[in-house]
C-alpha cells in the first residue's frame, strides 16, 4: 500500500512540475455571460464574444487584453462537422 501511495504521489507532483507558466499577469477566473444576442467568455487576458444571428454563432473580435491587440474573427467559423473526410453543410439545421 505504501508503494502505491508513493507512486501516486510521485505522479501527481511530477505532472505539476510539467505545468506551463503563463508568460504574463495571471489571467484569473473566466466569466461567461449570455444574453439574447451575445455570448461572451472573458478573463483578465482574453475576451471572446459571439453574436447570435439567425440562430448561428458568429465570432466577434478576439481581444488580447494584456497585449492590447485583437484578432478579427468575424469571418471565421466557430466549428464545422466532417464526415468521411468531407465538411458537411449544416445550413439546413
């Protein structure tokens, strides 16, 4: 039993040793807000919003709050579905 406990303890502390340190100020806890036209997810580092247009999620800019810059995502897809290696058209949903 002591051997198993030692192995588990080594695994737990070993994994934390490989954690990646965030290079800036700690981003903090994420907050989610949802209203009838927008879904937003934000912490102290990033803020992402999606507009709800015709029952479709349309991404907005992705601001890097700490870096004081942003990426325009309004023409990108949130996700897409592939089946047999082909992108599926889900407009009918």
